């Protein structure tokens, strides 16, 4: 009986000091174990042998867990990087704030010369770049790029422009720079086009670019609704990131080895959850992405959101014209649409391209240069050899953002478009 009570006490102590968000499945699992052990108390006399063995097993696991906690607390350098990266600072109150609020659009951005650490679990550290250093303005550029005196291109947009999940050097603006097209990256994760316009006005125009380039991601027009009537509701941009800084208890970071291990093993739990999709896709590899199946379903265009969106496109064009810059509006779909044909040997539902067609037609009617990145990306994916590697794909293995390959496709497509449509200065 005493063994049962010891087990319950230790687990309740862990629950009391739980270091992950309250929505974590680990917390639910712990509650279930406490419930199970509590039942053991009432049935101990009837099932003494079975219950004793069960609690011995639990106690062995608990003892091993505590031993590992103590060992890695004393020897933190021995922790594998894929696990240590999920253990937050021991002194959370001393953790530096990485964002800054502005009184005007874009309202929020990362601080200058600051180390950014992505807060949420996405993939192993060898599959996703979690840390990077902002430049002197607070954007994702190398110091060399940030100190250039003249720029061919200023790129604006959200995380796909920022290069979320890849190194600073592997974002498409950096790749453009390497290929002789000096480019400055003003992309910030989760920005609405409204905020991209604000970043352009506040930081981009003084760079006097020849080309203002906007990369718009399919399905993100809803972000514009947060900025109607010039009223900021703080539901988009990186305000969620700011909230995690203010309330570290909501962050997907752990204080203990056990919790960090649970976060790291998320990829294994996702694999089990996706197992039922194996027979749906032609290639077993795509079983990791059950969301690909959504490309077979009909989607509906929100005309109100599109009206707000196109208004911002027109305002950016006016800004570009006033600055004697060329404006290129571009469009990219997410991984599900661009992998669908390769994964299933079928075409995505025609409505998947309604938003692209709407924006393309709008661009033609308003004399705006337009690039559709879906075509080169799908052509690339569909023409990969049968024995392709994960590293060959244009999106990251676990995350749905562009990989280095994807960023290279974007950069190469931009260069071809510029050579074809613009006369060299």
C-alpha cells in the first residue's frame, strides 16, 4: 500500500510543478495515471499481487526518471541537443525579450542584434533552424547584407519571406544576394500584408530598392481583418510570440528532462497518428503529411477578406510608383497543394486555385507584375526521380515552410522573371 501512495505522491508533485502548457497530453496522461493508482488503493486487498506488480513497475519508471533528472541536472552538457533545446532557461525571469512594440504599423517586430529562439516544437534540430541573429534593424539578414549601400530588391511578406526554419543564409533574399541581386529581407513570421506594407514604409523605402517584392501565402487573407479601421487587435503578426515571452508558462519549453523528452518525441507520436494515411498516398513518404488530403476538397473564397487584401496590394503599388520602384506581387501555395499530385497521382480540387486566379486576374487588371510560384514548385516535385531523398523536397521535412531547396526555387524563378520582364539598368 505504501508503494501506491509513494507513486501517487511523486506524480502529484510533478503535476503541481508541471512545466508544459496545461493543454499538453502529458498532463492528461499524468492525471489518468493518478486516477488509475487511486483505484488501486481501493482494490488492493482483492488484487494484491497484480496491483503490487503494477506499482513496482510504475515505481521503477519513476526511479529511473528521477535518476536521469538528477544526472542531467548535474551534467547538462551531456544532454543531446535535440532534447536540451527544449529545456528553457533555468531563470525564466531573466530571459531577454526578443520583440519590440511600435506605435505605428507594423506595430511589432524583432529587436535589433538579438538572438531569436523559436519557441514551439517543430522538428529535430537537424531538420529545423531554431535560432538566428537579427540584423541592426531587427530583420533576418546577415550583417554583410544589412550594411550594403544599395539594393536591387526589398522583399516583404511573412514567414515564407523571413525564411522560417532555415538559416539566414538559406532564405531566398540571401540566395538572391549571393547570385548578384542585392536583396534586403523585411519578412516577419505571421505578418499580415498590412504589416508588410508598414515594414516597407518604415524600413524599406530608405533603402531605395529598384524592386519591391511581396510574397503572399495562400490562405492568409484573414489576417487583414485584424487591422480594419486602423484598429490593432494584436491577434496577428508576432503578437503570439510576444505573449509567450510575457507568459513563459504557456511556451512549449520545459524545465525538466522528462518534459523535454516528451516534446522531442512528438514526432514519433505524430507518426502513429498519421499511420492510417499510408494506403491513401502513392508514396509511403507522404504518410507524414495527412493534411495533403485536404487538397482534394472544395475550398471557398472569402470575398470580403480578398477585398481587404487587394486594397493593400494597391497601396503597396502606389508606394512603389512614388518611390520609382517596380512592384512584383507573387503567390505561393502551401505544401499540401504542391505535394498532392505527387502523393496521389491526382490533381488538386480546382477550387484550390481560386485565390491564385483571383489575385492573378486582379494583378492583370491593375498592371501589377505577378509571379505564380506554384507552377515551378509543382513541376519540380512532380519530376523528382522515384528514389528522391527528403532533402530534395522544397518544404521542410516536418514543418510546412520552405526548405533550402524551396528557397532556391523561389530565388531562381525571381531571377528568370526579372531577366525576362525588366531591362537591365
